C-alpha cells in the first residue's frame, strides 16, 4: 500500500509548487510539491479504508508523506483515546511549522472533547522540544479561544519558556488571537507578564498587523514595545 501512496504523491508533484513551498519552509529539503487540496483528497480516501494499516507502515522520506499521516489522523474515525495515541506517536515526527499547523487544524474532534484534549496538551506545553511546544500552543489557539478558557490560556502562554524560534512565534501568534477576540483580559496580561522581549514584541507586532484592530489601538500597542 505504502509504495502506491508514494507513487501517487510523486505523480501529484508539481515542480513550481515545490519551489514555492521550499521558500516558505526554509529548513526542509525533502518537498515533492504536492498541493494541499490533493493531499486532503488522498487523506480522506485513506481514512475511509484501513487507515491503521497505512499508519503502521507509512514512511517519512518526503515532507508530504509526513503531512499526509497527520491529515489521516485528523480524518480517522475512532474513539478519542485511540486517536490521542496516534497523535502522541505522530507529534515527534513534526519538524517544521507547516506540518505542525496543518496537523492541528485537522484535529477537529478537539472541539467536542475539550477537557480531555486540554489535559493531553499540558506536557507538550512544558516540553524541551520546540515543535512539541508549538503543537501545544497552536492547539490552544485553534480550539480554546473562548470565554471559558481565555484566562487559563493566557496563564499557559506565560509559562511557555522555550528558546526555539517557532515556539516563540506560536506564542506571539496565539497572543495576537487572544487580543483580537478578548482585548480586555489580553491587554491586562500584556501589561503584566513574564514573556521574553522577543516574544512580547512579536506579539505586539502581530496584533498591529490584524485588520480587526483599529488604528487608535494600533498606536497604543506600538507604544508598549520594549526597547
């Protein structure tokens, strides 16, 4: 089965798209150049067949092979504990922001299993691995930006202390979403936090880049930048 999946991916490869993708993900060298809609189509097909057998023998030679596995886990139908085991097996394979963020956006079951997934995410947020942390943070920004969780989310983001660029950028991105959706508690947090300067300033920058923040507020946010 895996050989035919690899063959299908190679047939779907687009050299122009490969160049475009490679420029966006600078640390990755094994891109075939398969467009995301094609990967989603293939993932849905696999998820309707024996997806467990596929995941058991799937390879990671190419970027798209790893991306595809993440998508299949998102589409697969099984009880939550089994899916969480597959997620735990998959996360160590994440080595770039693109696979991470795509994987997180596909884990829609988190919407209806918030408490269980919240508990599951905690060790990732405290991990020493950059992409474990990014996975945890992106899951928070995808599924926990609500009234019930905003204060807890801000507390968790403040406790993330990882030096990795993609971990810091995920925290900054999450804080910008917090601000757009819940400006008051987020502003209170921005005035009193333990973020490092890089993450803090990047969060402010991302807030000012949002079209959902008015010009007056952007001036105020820019004035809060740490020198």
